[in-house]
């Protein structure tokens, strides 16, 4: 039979291993939590006229049809034949779209453009003032950009719910007055991130215009910035 000392050492070893496991789990949890907070929606409200001056230097700013077309060409070569995809009466186009999306997902795997940081713009408007944060809640909506590939509509994958634009104290007072009078305060919402590797671009048809092709790059958001339009 094992001695009392041997059993004690065996138990101590197991306790040490368990404690080490808990430390690793705790550190992993902290790292995951820190990453999840990277996309916090509470950000300063800038008044700069040039949006690109506040963006990270390594991003590809896609808010122009020509720039977007060149980016799509680097990934997928050429746009779909939307007329063929839709068919004579729009029959069975869901199956053709499904096949197209799966085929292109596979073909663009491993491409460098998938890891490029992108910035796109959604339209925003200041809403109610939040006293605790000293900022305005932001209502946003997608921006539709006509291109030779179809209408492009960027989609953020993990848009935070706490979208709050925080102006300087001086600017906050004037904005609160304007909002209280019912004035619309429009802003640009710049969303930065990388394409989802497994479903980076979705090809579809516009719901309100039969046969109109729509291209939806899906971006996992890493950062959001707010800039006044005027």
C-alpha cells in the first residue's frame, strides 16, 4: 500500500494542476472579455471635415464606387451575370444564388484581401442625450452605393447595442439645444473591421427592385467612429 506521505504528495500534485488550470481559464476569460470590449460603441464625436484623418493608417477606406469595384475585383474577379442569375421571371433564383455564394466563398479562401482592415460608412443621426455617458445615442442605417457590380451594402457582423457619440462639453450643450428643438443632427458612422473569412461577401437581389443585384460584404467590426456631417 502507498505510504501516507506518498498519498499526500499525490493529492498535492493534483491540487497544483487544478489551480494552474483555473489560472489559465481565468487569464483566457480576461483576454476574451478584453477583445469583446474592443468594439465598444461609446466613442468621441469628431467635427473634422476629413474623415480619413481619424482612421487607422492600415485601413482600406471603401466609400466610393470605383474603390469598391476594384476591391471586389481583387477578391472575385468579375461581377455575376445578374440577368442570368435572376432568370426570365425570377424563378428558382434562390438556388442559383446559393450555389454562386458557396462557389465564391471557396474560391476566395486564403486571399490576402480577406485579412485587410476595411472602413465603410453608414448613415447616422443623434438621438436622445445620455446624462451618464455625456453623449448622444446614435440611430444608424445602411448606406447603399450603386456600382457596376450591383448595389453595395456593407453589413457589420457584431454591431454593439451601445452606440453613443460623446462630443466635447461645449459642443454637447449646443447639440442638446438643437435636438430638443426637433432638429435632425446627421453624422457619418465609420465602421472598421475585417471580412468574415467563412462568409465574406453575400450576393443577393434587392427586395424592393426585382432583378437588381446586391452585393453585401460582411465585416466583423473592430472599431466605430462618429463624425458630424456639418
